[in-house]
C-alpha cells in the first residue's frame, strides 16, 4: 500500500497514538489491557500483530485472538474482559483492496466525540515509529475460548429463539460472503438447537480475493446473493441468510410466488422488532423496554412503540451513536433493550453488546422463520400482517455518486439559501426542518435539535405535513449523496396509493434540491 493507505507504518502510528490516549484517559489502562481482533482480509493478521506489539511496548495486558473472528466478537470481548479499549482490523464489506482499523472504548462501544479527537491528536503527537524489534508476541493472551463460550451463553439468554420440532418445515441457506462468519454462525445455530444451514461452497471459506463478489456487500441487491440463490434453488430452500465479510451485518432473501425477494434493512428491522417485542411480552418481563433507531432509518418501530407502549429513541446515523445511546439508557435507567438498528442492515438484539451483530441476528431470523413455518406462514406474510396492523410505510432510500466535495457543499448550501429554506415542493408542504450541520430544528421551541450538531457533515431533514420524513446527507465514508424518504400510510390505506404519493413527493423534492442532471450527479446502475 502507498503512503496514503493502510500499511504497517500507518497501523503502527495509529496504535501508538491510541495507546498513549488510552493511558491518559482510562484509569488502570495497562492492567485492564486491550483486546484485538482481525478479519480474513489481506494483511489483517499482520496489522493486528503490529497493534499488539505497540500495546505490549507500553506495558499493556494484550488479548489477541488467535484466528479470524467476527467484528461483534471483538466488541463483545471489550465488555466481557473489561479492557480499556478494543481494536478490530477490518474493512467490513468494502472491496478487496481496502482495510480498516476500528476502535472501541472501555464501554464496549465505538468511539465518539470528543474521544475521537483526543485519539487523533495523540496520533499526530506520536508519529515517530517506536522500536518494536524486541517486543515478544508470546506474551499475548488468546481470549477466543473464553469469549466464544460466554458469547454463546449470553446469546441464549438474550436472543429470542425457538424450540424446533424434529422435522422442520423450512430449509435455509447461509453465506458468509467469503468472510469470517461461517464457523461462528454454525456454532451459534448448534447452541440454539437450530437446524444447520445449507452452505454455499463457493463462498464458505474466508478468501481475501472475494472471487465471486467484487463488492462483498449483501446490501448490493440480489446480484450479491446469486450463489446463494443457486444453492437454495437446487435444494428447495425458502430463505437465504447472508452476512457481510466481518459478520456484523445481515441480509435475507425470501422465496415468494414471484421469485426471490431481498428484504430491505427497514423491512428486516420491522420483523425483528416485532419478534423481539412478542417474545418480551410472552416472557412476562416487567422491566420497561425500549428500542433505538438511527435518524435515517424507518420510523415504523416508533409507530409500533406508540401502539404497544414501549419507548423508541432516535440517534445520529451509525452504530457509534446507536450503541452509546443504548448503553447509557441500560446503565442509567435500567431499561431492557429489545433491539437497536440502522437501515444499512445493522442490528443489535438485546444488551449483551452494543455494536451491530450479524451472528445473533442470523439466529433470530432462522428461529423466526422456523416458528412461522410451524404456523403455516412465512416471514413475508408476517410482514404483511404488521402493515395491516400499524399501516404501510413506503420508503425510497437511494443515493447519487458525487465525487466533488465542493459540489456537495454547494448543493446543501443552496438548500439552506442563507436561512430561507424551501417550505413547499410541488403540492407537498413542509411542517418543520432540521439541519444538523448548522444546529437548527424549527420544530423545537428553542430552534435547536435534540440530536448532536454535526458541523463537519451535511445533513438536512424535511418533515412534511403528510407525515413524510425526508433526509438528505453526504456519506462520511463514500463519495455518495444519500437520500432517505419515508411516507407512513394510514391503517387500511392501499399500498399502491401510499407508494404513488411517496414517489411523487420524492420527485419534487430531489429535482428541486439536488438538481441531479444540472449538477452531473450519477445514479447507481440498475440491478
């Protein structure tokens, strides 16, 4: 890798800065130690070893997994082992050339401000490489057996599952997308006494080349699930369960009368939220329950919460925010977290850890599908029942490629129009506007948003009088201008009418605010 990419020097410098920051910020940091995990990508094991050497150099107790592990294992290990921090070397679902360095703080959550700024400053102050020649990796502790055992135990206590009859009425396929998930998902299914999935031979082993999927992201559509669909069709399976390569996210495909349908992240969150709530009620638990969603995820669970009587919380985009908010509520208000999610197929079920976890989500989906099959229904049919009960929520979540940061800034500044925001798009009137870049929310008495201000990111939300929520934001990791538009239909409303109104509003909004043709924004290729 070049000087601007992930390489040994960059990893060492980042680790040096992180180690020094942890020493200054966390009490008894050396004795608490650090836990380090890595995925199956090129150089991940090497980068993890360098990270371990740096922390050993500073006198830390170092837990280093002896083999590739899912990202959720590392997040869980921070809390289990009560370490001062954690590091996961992974690029998640990115293309094969990428790698990354994910940091957890002592609370088991991803770092947020101001900790991130403290670490960045510390890295800048510790760029001169330390001599690691004589740092002996034999002093590291392998936490795999302990973490795996306790993860399994807590998963069985936390994740609702289902006692399967001897002859299950549904078969399912599982793929790790050339990533780390297969062994760990199979162990989780065994512990939960679920039938083992049919595997996808072409994708079952960790392979840094990702030979069958150049973009190993199950969110990319049915094209990413082609190998899984082939296995499912050959074996009469009706469900596909897919992890991304570090097994922190989960996507599913369901067989329908019209062929295979891949559920969106929002649709999956609806059925998982329902499953978790139903099991919570069946358990007789008296602890008040809550769920958490990101600001760009479906508001469906908020409607469910209003009807059923549980609290829903909104956070900024990303699990670094979701996890920290959820853990704070659990720790300070002693409520029961049923589920937290983001529309980008990330789910936390229960409060055993606070970063998205595709392993326990896979257990949940398989158990759910098996129970519904016993009752003569499918996941898709249960989703339809939820829409009949709470109303159909139509969504239009997509993006444009925008490779010029200055153009992105100009587009958003034009929306702001020096404070004279647009309040009507075609026939659709806006009720309130939230601009998290500037720290404005016209729905609040003091005009200040409840969510943290994000001055370095572009994000504007329009709340329409017809109930539609529309958020436009710049991606923090990719050259994309994203939009998330959702219209909740009234109970009993025809779906096609809700979708028609949503698409009309979307057209008016996007043509006015983004002006895609004029600005040369590039839509992704249709699948």
